[in-house]
C-alpha cells in the first residue's frame, strides 16, 4: 500500500500522551537485530527486547499513524497493513523481502517502517503473509504478488538465489473449463519457511516452493515445486476456511471443522503418531474436543489448535516449553498427541492464537495476551527468562502499556519476535440528554472500533433507568439530581471499554430542563466521528451489489481529506475477518462520492448468502489533522430484489 512518508523518531521516545491517543496501537517485542520491531532501539545487537513498545507507522500528513489492520512476521522482517490500505515493511532486506532494492545482498537493519508500492492497477491490499525470507501480498482484485528469497521457487517462478525486491504477480493455473469465469482469483494466502500457499475463490488450493518434507501436500514429495500445484484433501467435507503454514509443515481447516496436516513430523508437530513426515494431507483428531476447531497456528516445530469452546491444544516440540506444559519440556522428545493447555484460574476461554519460532501466544476472551515457550530474545513479552535458553512452559500474562488489550496477533512460523495489534474499541457517546422526574427517558448510546456487535452495561444510572444489552437507556426517572454515568461497551471478542464519567441530569417536575448538545464544528473529533459514522449505512441489496460490483456512498458535511472505507464480515467470534469491499478517495467540495468495490471473497460470500452482516469501518484523515475512525454495523439482504 502506497503513500509519501515522513521520517519517524524511535517509538520508545514518543510521549506517553501520544501513544494513548493512537487509534489502534501496535506493540512489538523480541528479537530486533535488524529492526524487525520497527524501532532503532536494539538494532545490530541481540539484546533481548522483552518490554512491549509501540510501533509507529508514518502518517502521510506528518506525525504517526497506528491504525493497523494486519501484521505478518518473517524470520527477520515484518509486514504491517494499515487500515487505509498502506503496506509497510521493516527489518532485514537481504533477499528483497521488504519490497525494495535497499541493502539487497547485505545483512543490514531497516528499522523505519517504509511503504511498499505494488504495480499500478493492483487494487487495494487485503491480506499479507511472510515466510522465513519472502513475502506475499493479496489484493482486492484477487491477484497475488510475491517478493524476496526464491531459492525453492516460493515466489511461484523458477528458483534463483538472487534478491527479488520487486513485487511480481504469481500466475496460478486456470480453473477447469466448466468452472472458468475469467482469470483465476486468489481468496486467501499463507507462507511457511520456504513455501507458499494460495486458495482461489473457487476453492482450489495450490502450493509452491520447498517440498522436501512434503509440506506442499503433493505426493510424491519433490525437493521444490516452483510452479503452483494443486493440493487435494482426501475426504474433504466443506469449504476451506483457513490455511496455516509452519517451518516445514502446513495445516488446512474446513468449514465443517476438519483439520488436515502434512509435512515434517519429526517432533509430532502434525499431531499424528507413527510417521516422520508425510506429503498426504491427513486428518488430525483432538482427544476430548469440545466444539468445532476454529483456528490453527504453526510454529517452527510445534502447533496450536483452538476450539469454539475456548480450548487450546498443542503438539510437537516442547524443548522450550512452547506446548504450555511440563511434559517433555526442555527435551527434544516428540509430542504427537494433542494435549490441552492449562491457563491460570480466571483467564477465560481462548479466542485467538499465534506461534512464532519456538514461542506460543494465546489471547483470552478478556483481551489478555498469554505467552509461553522460549524467551531468549524477550519474545514472550516478559522479563522472566529473557536471555536464557531455559524452557518457560507456564502461560504468563503479558502486560501492555496503559492496560491495552490485544485484538489480533501477527503470524510468523520462523520469527523470534511478535507484533500484537490492540483493540481500538471506544465508547463514542460523550453526552447524555437530560431527563425529568416522571417522564419516560430514551437514549441509545454508541461505540466504535473493536468487533461489532457490542453489548452494553453501565454504572451510576439515576434511579428508574436501566440500559439494555443493545445500548438503549430507558425507564422513568424517580428522583432529581446529577449522576456520573460510566458506559461500558463489550465487543463480540469479549473486550470491554469503559467511558469517562458522563453527566446525566434529571430535573424535578417543577424545573425546566435545558439540554445542551455538543457543537458540530468539523474540527471536533468526537462530533466529526459521529457525523462520519451516521453516514456509513449501506442501503443496497445483495443482488444489486453482485450486478454492479460496487456501492457508491455519498458523504456530506465532512472536511477535505482522505477517506478509506472497508466492509468486513465475520461469521463467528472465532473465525477470521473477511474483507467484503473497500474504497478510498480524497474528499473535496466537488468530490463527495466513495466507490466501494467488492473483493473476490466478497463476491463469493454474497453469491451464497441470503443475509450478510457487516462491520463498516471508515478512517477519515483531514488535511493536516490526525486520522479519525468510525464503525457501525449493517446487514445486506436479498429481500425485495429480483
């Protein structure tokens, strides 16, 4: 993603007030020898970095932008996708894995996040993935781009040992004639050590790159497959919903909860006993499983799997305690039987997982991040064991600045560092209308960010008033006076965000109540956010969207500047978020329309849906001002269409 950038100072030097004001801070910890944490601190040393520090992305109009949509980890580099569609890269660039020609062929540090430019007409970037030393980028047009190391053909072209810094389109085979609908479009991607994976919008899965251990799922295994080759899942039931790639293995999850594994199994990292490796995708069984499998994460030689009930299973190497238990911790013995990871009392169910190298990460329903495994470089985000090769098998909570709660973890099987995206959930209601004793009261409150829909609670409400889970404050006040009301929004991931105390005045029957509302000055961030949010509703049917491929949204009363809008769908709290449509434009007095284009996956979802719930997220960046974000929910329907 694209933009002219302004140089940054070290994130560690940023004032605390600046960090608290960021829309969605990204924190990093662990190895930083090449600046893979986006910070000059620790560059060219192997000093552990156990304390999470904010990674600040450059803002096009100056200052820092930290509204982050996704992150991916290579062995020594990082990719970060911002919510406005810009892709940043930092770390080592020996093979061109940062998408630039700077320091190719030289081990050096590029600690400043720098934008990657794709070829003109590529479309908005919707997904990113990082192998050990190569990078993959997927656009809204369904085109896959690759750059970096290609010694095994992991870029989808003939293998070479030189740097490949220019993002180059990967050509996938055409679909069978009976299914062909133009060019092959990619819907999802993954990257392992030296291997790459692409799932098309028609459900075909391809692998390319290193296959020495059968990690491409192609039998018989060959040393390399530079040409994307189809992967077949024996007995597949349901569409593929997730691909996860480890150091030399891979996993595929289907919509019915089937989990297939293939590749290296010397430490039992496939969760299968009796084999050292296999090129045949094989089903994995979880003893005592409760609920469907909803996610999988692969490290260098271990694997994590979570279920809908919040269970976390682990298997593979436990040399550094990365399985979260004492069994064989500190030894090189294999652990092929999936075992449940135990967390401290009150931790709550697991809702998200991540694995990097020999470290493991889990986010619970409270938004608390737990880590276990190796902490040699501080990659657990805690001081205990930092700089030591000892095993750390007990899940420990990671403390982020200002009590931030984690929303999304980066993925990177070969990394020795971690990037964590925190929640930007915020109560957007800042004033409450006054009421009168004996007169029915009714006001609905609102929130932005996080993962909608939200549930609500409140403290300090005047007698006679209650708040519903949907955020409606109703009832009939029974006594006069002023109250300080604290509203708390909880998103569908279980992350809660309380407001500051908001004054609510109840007048007696004999007193005239005057209600004061906040001004509508466009420079006021709260009112501007509310104005932007009020205009984000999608008034269109599924049939019309499929026919036109876009939705044109007209915005009014907003200052000139850049606006980016994304339509996101999440089928369940435990599933990954899908970008359905997106659009970016520069607002001015004459340019008020944003064209929101459907993605390939968006078309696929709509083609099979009667109703589709959306979270509509928008970021407005007025000229010379900080970005303002707003979200709301909407439902697309076929009702009333022809």
